């Protein structure tokens, strides 16, 4: 992408080293965070909550934590996409085959073929081989190919919203205003009452 003449002056991809001291700075400057967990698996949403508190919007799958955040900030202020938990479970129980999605979506097929050929790595097809092996050799555990068309459509919605500065700003403000439900104070109060069964002093 950084070498693509159509986008290199507009968009850069930067990989940052793991550095805990850098993270707070990222909260402050991020416009969007991606939470791409398969709907049947739950993960911690702490990072998303911190980004939302700083005004960043979230694009994410229908995982439990994303749905919880979406419920608080409002569906109109969250870019939700993908398979529901019931659909994920049904696909997995019926013998999910990633090749079916590859063969039935020409756009996805083209993207996979370019990645596998080394198109994005100066012809070195070995660089992305682990990614291809994960998707097809190990059965695409996270159903990335099944969620692909939903993700692309949702990214189009993100792009449309981002071009409307007033609309994006309103969503960012509402994210920051409504994310307070996940404050540590409320969590500790809940734990005190429901887990530890102690009363606040």
C-alpha cells in the first residue's frame, strides 16, 4: 500500500513495536479501531472501551463484547457487521468449508489469489503462506472468508461516514459520552455486590 501510487500520498501502513508507553498516545489520535473476533468467541473489550472514551469509533463483528459496547453507544454510532453467533455455530456444525466461500465470491477469490501469488510482497509468495495455510489448510477457524463480504460492505459505510466530518464528529462525541457505563467504578461496585457480596463503605 505504501508503494501504491494511487494511495501512498493519502494512506500509510505503519507497524509499531509493542510498547506499553505508546498505547495512551494511540488512544488519543485514533479515529477507528477494529475488533474482529468471531461471534462465538468472546474477548476483552477493554482496549475498545479506552479508544471509544477518546472518541474513536469501532468496526467489529457480532461478538458478545462488541454487542455490549454497541448497546451502550448506540447502533448508529458503531459499525457492526458479520455473522451472528447462531450462524457461526450452524456453519461450524455443518462442516464449514472455506473453499466454498472462495469459489462463490469472485472478489474474494481475486484478493486471495493476489495475496497467495506474492503480489503484495514483490513476488515473494512465501511471506503470506502462513495466512493462506491458516485459511485453507487449517480450515479458517475464525470464519474470515465467511465474514469477508460483510466486512467489505461495512468498510464502505465507514468510508462514507468519514467523509462527512459533522456526522463522524457527532458519532465520536456520542461514543465518548456513552462509554462511561464501563467505568472501573461501576465494575468494582458490581463485583462487590454480586461476587464478593460486600457493601460499599
